[in-house]
């Protein structure tokens, strides 16, 4: 009977390597199982809903709009409106036209000229002025020679305040009569020389309230 062949005994080093490999394989398998259980690759982490903190309330719409809208502390610019007089203003040289008047252009011997003032409110607004004898002045000249002034011997001057409507024309109601003599403050109560006649030309200029006449009224004395 033939004997069965004997197994070759392997060396101890081979056994140690096999045991080490088996141990490493076992550790690898255990680690893979633990990773798959703890964090599987197909599971999606839930998204947490945002929560508001009690100490940080959400801003309201009104406060957000206020913060976003710029404001200006400067006062709005306004255009001043010209003030309108509540009533008639005082007449001025720019609103009044003054004219000297004589009742005739030629006077016979012994006939005295009657002199007047005419006023025209040439503005578009009413105005007031003093038209009394205290504000009137009449002057008669011949060339450069001043023959007569109404203020030289004026007695009891008076005031008269009137309102002239826009465009109104007024004339002194009581003409001032020139007696054809030369006036002087020193001869108001005495004899005064008469102005020559015979066709001599004289000129009347007037003023009222300090506003002079635009021209003169000419007349002839016989």
C-alpha cells in the first residue's frame, strides 16, 4: 500500500502575514459599515426654517420706507409777492400833471387876469394830495423879470386834502386874480407899481404840493 503524499508545512512567517491581512480586511469592513450607517450619501439634510430672534424684531414697512426716503430740513423757497396798497397813496410828480391856466389870452387895459391850476391824475391808481392855498404857488414873469408871486402877500393859507381818481381832471374853482402890480413882501400894504401894458407878453407858471407845471400860460396885457 502506497503512502499518501505529505502536506508541506508552511513557515510561521506565512501564517503571520495571513493573519495580518485578515485583520486589516476585517477592520476595513467594520469601518465601511460604520460610515454608511452614520452618513449615507443619498440623505439630504433638512433645511432649517429661519426664526426671528426676540431681541431683533423684523423692521416694519413704514420704518424701512422712512429710512430709504431722503428728507430735507430746508424750508421751501417762496417768491415774495409785491404788497398792494390798501388805499390811495400820496400823489407824486410821476402820477400828477400840473398845468397853468389863464381865463384869456389877451386883456384890455384895466382888465385883470384870472389865473387857475389844472390837475390830472395820469396814473392808473387813485392818489391823495393837499390842494389848499397853502400848497399853491403862482408866478408871473416877463422875460427874466419876476413881476408877481402869490406867496409874497398871501394871507390865511389853508389846507384841503382831496383824493383824485385814476385819470381824473380837476381845476381850481376860484381863480386867483392878479391886479397887474409888482409884488413884494415889503409892499403888501402899500403902493405898488403897475405892470406895463401896450401889448406886453407875460407868462404864468404854477406849482402845487411842490409839483411844478409842465409849461407856462402866456397872455398879453394892453
